[in-house]
C-alpha cells in the first residue's frame, strides 16, 4: 500500500522516481535549506546542483516505506537504489513544511 504523503513531499518523491530535476525543485520554497549528511545547500540553484550531481548522475531513487510525524516534521524512511557504492542504502528524510512547500529537508544515511 503506497504511503499517504503531503502534496509537496509526494511531488518530490514522484519527480525523484523520474530523475526529473525541475520536478524535484518545484515543491521546495525558494529559500529552502537541504542538509545532506551535514552539508548545507540553500536555495534552488544549490539544490539543483546537488540533485544533478548526487541524484541524477548516479540514478539515485528514494523509495519511502515509512512515514511519521516527529517534533513538527515529517520523517520519511526508505531505501535509495542507484549506481552508487553500497546501493541500496536506507535513508531518513526529515521534511519541514511551510505554506504548502518544503522549507527544509535533512537527509541522513
């Protein structure tokens, strides 16, 4: 049974499955912050570069299998498969949503 995710998160996950950078960016606020294993990326230009280099280049597709609310954030977990060492790797994504957009995302392996 597919997870029921809020629209911006569902849009991000669906775009990631297509390796669609524009679609992955669309649900993020213009000033969004993404923390990827401690490295910070701010705004659409930096997020685009991250998605092109660390997602599309290695065909990394995140397939969430659990979701819960924790400390005001949506915590989504699941494996990512792709052309990278150790694939698949299980990730935890912590989304902060604001005004119908992804305001912040923290990703940890």
